[in-house]
C-alpha cells in the first residue's frame, strides 16, 4: 500500500511541476529530474515516505581540492547560501561531487505542500548561482 501512495504522490508532484513550466522526467523509477527550461539547470528529487528530497550538482572536483578551509566555508552560516545546504559525495576515481540539497515534508499535497515543493525547487535554483560562484572562487 505504501508504494501505491508514493507512486500517486510522485505523479502529483510531476504534474504540479510540469504545470508550472518545468520539464519533469523520471529517468529512474522514483527519481524525478526537474529541469528549469530557460537555464537548463536540473534538480533531482526523490520521495521517501512523506519527505521530498531535492539535490542539484554544483561541481565535481578532485578529492584533494576539498580542504578543511573550503569545508568551513561551505558550512558557514555566512557563505551566501541561505536556504540550501552542501553535501559531498564520493564519485569514484578520486573525485568528489559537491551538491546543494533541500527537502520538504509533505502532508496531503494540498496548497501548502504545493507551495513548499515549488519553493524548495526555486530556492535550489537561486542558491546554485551563489554556490557555483562561491566554489569557483574557492577551487581555483
């Protein structure tokens, strides 16, 4: 029964975002790719129970480029990233992928949930501009 509810919610999320002008695909079962069509920037989303997790890749760099000083800057409350947070993933072959992430808790996919979903996607799209600039300044 849980899989059926998640599937219905995923379809509703896809419809909501498509209705707002995003190109939404599901390249892998349960993983949504949400593209802002004007910029081409894409957000990945996964629904786990009643939490929608969203992430966006900023860059992939050699593991050695992520120094303690850079990590402190990424974690700083004053880094210019106001609504999202950084996550690091081992990409293999000595590479690290730096992503921005955000999430929202859903209740019934009513008006408030719809606003939360749209806000989370929007926040990531805005924050990635600052994040990519921050990272390009740090990772020169």
